[in-house]
């Protein structure tokens, strides 16, 4: 039975100090209900046209992020 290869294995990452501002921090600081509500309003403004949910969500995040800056 062959043995597992360990020669080219990367060393395990050790967690470093978290950056002061990361994308995850910015995104999670937005109120999800606020993003959902605004995304729904964008959906309605487009005439309730399906298939653009991700676009609506990202636009809602962008608008809320710019408004909170």
C-alpha cells in the first residue's frame, strides 16, 4: 500500500492578528434586514423582474455602505 506524500505539503497556517478592516467586517457590519429590504425595493423598482437577485443584493450593500460612510 503506498504511503501518503508529505514532501510537497504546505505548512499549516497559524492565525495572525485580524486586520482592522476587512471585507468580512464591512459586510457583516451591515444590517442584513436593511440589505434585504433595500434589495427587495430594487427588485420592485425594476418591475419585479426575476433573475437579478444577486445584482440587487450587491447594489443594496453598496448603497448602504456608501450611506454609512
